């Protein structure tokens, strides 16, 4: 039996006792008559025969009983016997607390004993009682002191059947906590159960202390809704819910099965309380995928769908419902990004990388304004003469929290949010200013050109030609000492504005280079049409120049590079090989006819002072 207890009710206190019964009070419109004084009212009350009160007690439709200071039943009315199944000859002298289950919890029992001692004004609680004929009922039990007329510690016990009210409340709660389309628990009930499962698993010693969660959505559900209509979409969701429920039932065994819930739209979740480990959660996810891959027959239509599932399994201690769902949502996103129709297990390291990426994304644009970026320069050296011909400007982010970050950590983020335009403009201005300083500081040396990477979005989202013209004028750098590098995918197939920009820059005297050539479209027809001056061969070709088995190089890479160099020279282009790391690679590239090399053989990326040192060396 269970219930809830209340303290003293309003208007009843230790100094004010409630009578056994009060005559009913009805309100009516007042007639013009003389008002009755309080003395007259008290006299009228005293004139009522006590038998009237006893008759009212006996005939009351509410179950009533009188309990003495020892807690024993003195008398009760017919409604009391009917409700609880007691008989007049047997109930007298019975402990009232046993009849209405007042001793099932210590708090209620203590309050009841205090009432019998005259120290508490009122007690109200809810109990589920068992009738002698076998049925159960929900009852509201109220205990009230009878006052001086009944003697100290004598109380009135009233019991009301609230079963219908409880049933209605239960139905309303079911409607509130369940999805009307599928009949599954909804998001509210799911979070309630998840929170309870975490608290139970964290504090109970008998279980595993772990929880598991499979969070899924139906791949391509929007296309079904859009093409076949919401009615078919709803039927598909109901069918998916049925299969998920069967999966949960089939995996239950001796333990309670997973809780299946619809969280909204085409999103579902399966909660493993007291999980045995990641193998159990992964096995459940795999069974769900198999079940959903079977085609659905819906009104003569045969639909094939799949699902992506994020799986999280961990210890309950230290976990929260919100944190678990965030991890599941992230893992579901990974499953979709990895190709859909699969399950993916939460990876803390991958999540840390995602969080770092998010932190970088939110601080990237302000970092440009705070001058947190620096440039390093890597030499471009002539393979034939070993002389410094140029340098490539490489941007670094001096992050106050994560240290010095390479471009691969933030450039893609800058391209996504558009800050690459602002960052690219800063890189261009800083590199040109530094190139001009080298030209002024080392008049005896041939000035090196500076090569700056340009993102596709810079060509589309900004006036690159105007930016370059303004910066060259501001820094006094000759246009021939600036080279702009664009990736092969950005240049090949260029038309309209990008092509016009490249032509205007070339006419200005700026060099244009295609970076990572040989790894993208490699549309050779465009080379003769674009205003390109140089090709930079991707480092993957140069890696093949190494001796794979200790004796023989890879002949295919050498053949490809030799063909590309000859083609470029026929078109009047120079060729730079990237990732040159050994003298043997440099020697073979020199024999092929490659013009310049870039890589750790010559130098790692260095600050401007490192290039100053190279320019100060006497010519070889």
C-alpha cells in the first residue's frame, strides 16, 4: 500500500477543534428582516437535540468512524462498513490504523500518533486499500480531533473513495506521457525514466551501475513525407515503432526489456537500464538495423528505409540525462556523416576534437581582430642552382589556449563561416609587407617572390583584384614578387568572375600558381586557357620517389612527374615539387627537369628572421 501525507489543514490548529458535525449552511438571497445576534445563534445551536447529530453521523454518505486515544475504533457509520467491508459487530475495538494502513510509512504513523496525543491538528493522506472481496480502491484518509466534547485524543476518521479520480489522473498522465501516433512513451516520459535510471544505477549496489542508450532516426524520412504525403509518413513511423518494440522484447530475456520511446519527428530512443556493457548496446543497435532494413508494406506500397544510430554506454555515476542525450545526439550525427545506415559508438576523443573545433569556430573571427595569427615562411629553392627563388607564406594561429595551430586546424572553419576573407586579406597584406622588407634589407640578393594561398571563397566573396592592387600599392611590392596559389579544384573549370579575376591579376603582373596539381580534376585542356604561370606538384608524387623495398624506386610516379614537367614546360609554365625530404629525391627531380623544390630537405617553415639568414649567405 502507498500514499501521501499532509499536515494540518487551513483553519484548524491546536487551539481550535472541529466539532463532530456541523449543520449544513446554504446561501440564499437575504430578505428584509431583523438581523440575528450571535447570542441568538448560539442559543439555537444548543437547542438541537444530540440525537440529531448522531443521526447525521449515521446517515452521512462519507465513511466516518470515531477513534479513541488508544487508536481503537469506537463506532462507525454504514458508509464506513460499505466502503471498507467491515461489519458492525467485528470492527469495534479494532486498531483504526490497520483498517486504513496508517502504519505503512514512518512519517504518517508518527503524525497519527501525535494526533492521538493531541499534539497535531489534522492528518490527511492517500492510501491504496484492499477490500475483503478482493478488489482494491484508492482512498483519501482524513483524521481530525473531535474537540472537548469527544474527550482528549479522540479523533474523527473519514475515508473517501477517490478511485475514479485516480483512474482519470492515470489516464490523463498516460495521454500526457505517450505519443498519440505510435503509443510509445514520449520525450517527457523518456527523460523521466532516464533520470530515474541514472539515479538508481548510481546508488544501488545490486546492479551493474551502467546505462546504455541507442538514439536513432530514419534515414530519408523527409523524402518519404514530401513525396508520398504525411499520411504515409505517419504509417511508416507507426510501423517503425512496432519493429523497435519487437526488438526490445526479443532482447529482454530474464531482464526487463529496453524502454522504447519516440522523441519527436522520426527520432526514437531505446534505453538500456542496468546495462551490461557496450557489447549489449551495440548488439541492440545491430538488431534494430537488421529489423529496419526489411522493406515495409504500407497500403500497397513497398518502402525500403534505413536508420542511423548513435550508441552511448557508460557508468551512471557522474552522468546526467542532458549529458547522455548530448553525447547520443553527437554520435547520431557521426553515424550520418560516416555514411548512414549504421550505428556509431560514442568516442570521447573524437568528441573532444569536435568540442575543440567548435571552440575554435566561435573564436576565429575575433582572433583575426586581436592579431593572434602569425606567418611562417618555407623556402622555394632552385633544384639546378640551389638558390632561394621564393617563399611560401604559411599562416599559424597563436591560440591563447591551444597553442600554435597549423592551418589544417582552422582554415576549413574559416572557409565555412566566411572569416577566410578577412583572414586571407590579413595574410596577403602581412606577406607582401614582409617581402618588400626583404627586398629593401638585402639589396645585394635577388629578391624572393612570396607565394600566398588563396581560398575559393576569397575569389567569390571579395574583390580580390582590388584587394591585391591596394596592398601592392600600400607596401610598394612589385607585382612580379607576388604569387597567388589556388587549388586545382578551384581553378579548373573556372568561368565568369573567377576567370576574370585571374586574368586581371595576371595582367597586373601577379604570378598565378596551381597548388596540389595532379590530385584534383587534372583537366589539361584548361591549362592553355588559364593565365597560369606555375604548377606545384602534390607531395604524394614525390613520396613515390623513395626506395620502397630498399633497392628500387616506384617507376610509375617518376614517369608521371616527368610527363607533367615536360607538359608544363611546353606550355611555358614552371614546376615546383612539394615535400622534398631527401637528397635522392632532389637529384631525381633535377634530372627530370623540375624547376624548384620545397620541403624539409631545404628548411622547415621558419619566421622571417630565418629567411633573412638565407638571404645573407653568399651565393653558391
